[in-house]
C-alpha cells in the first residue's frame, strides 16, 4: 500500500539523517532510548546557517522572519514578525520542558516529528 511505501521511505531517510548520533529512534522518528545526559539537538541536527568554526549556532535566524533556539530535548520557533512562539519537543523525550525561557511559557507545544496536523479553517 501507499502508506507502507511511505513508512518504508521514511525509515530509510530517517536512518540516514540520524546515523552516527548518540541515540536511537523508532520508525516514526521518536527517541527510543531516552537518556537525560544526551543532547538531542547537537550541531548535526540544527538548521545550518551561520556556521562558525564547524559548529552550528544554538540560535539561528532565517531571513529576519524566524528564529530557532535549540535546547536539549526541544527547540523554540519564534516568528519575529507576528511574535508567535512554538515549542517543538522531540517525541520520546519527557513532556516536561527543562529551562523553558519566560517568553516561551504558554506557547503551543508540538511533538516532532509531526505525524498529523489540521486547522480549523478552510481555503475558498
């Protein structure tokens, strides 16, 4: 079936993306062996803009519109135009967000990778 083919493609792509990292993920991209001492967003898993000395920054700004701040088990996405803030928590890690900055308290939290999503609106 198409879903099986997509799942298989995702699993192969996923293994390539996470090869060599200090943690394992399941077929859906969730951490399968959580360890609180591991950095789940090391430089290899960050948006690579503004790389200095071979290290990706902990905060990356894109076209002055978006900023991504990386923490151990989650990343914070800020829309710099609308001031919306979203927290993207890696699935398979604890729901409690350690060291969440004050500007992100109360933000919408998404578990990533996102497996499904919908909106309440329609496009005419």
